[in-house]
């Protein structure tokens, strides 16, 4: 699984425009082949921060998405940022759930 996270600090006067682009984009991305999840978050401690997260089943699925016209819109929103956006792509070999908490807490 590949997880992508993009954190952007946007000017206050561009937040509405950015969310108008990214919200529907997240909904459409969820229907793409290989997409395991796509979410747009606004930081509750800094309302000028948006975080766009995606999860992909494979590199092939993610790379197809990165080449899409849809992703170009995300790149255009990133250009609105006040500072260079933080971009991460993480490969996840395994994951677990609440059982990890139960195990750690005994």
C-alpha cells in the first residue's frame, strides 16, 4: 500500500477556492481503480492548513493517478501555498488496528 500526504499552508483568501477544487477531487479519486481512500482535512489548530491524503493499492495505481489531469488540479492548488508544501509518499508493508493498543497496554 502507498500512502500520500500533502500539507499546504494557504492564504486565507484562497482557502474557499482550494477546498472547492480539492473536495470534489477527493470524492472522484475515491472511485479510481486501486484507490483505497482519499481525504481532505483542514487543521483545527491552523485553519490555513489543508492536508490531502490518498491511499493506493499499488505503485502502478498511484502513478496512473499522478499522471492524470485530475492530479494536475492538485498541483495547481499546491502553487497557491504560502510556503513549499510538504509532500510524502510512504510504502506500508503491514498495518494493524486496535489490537496493537490492547497488546501495548496489556
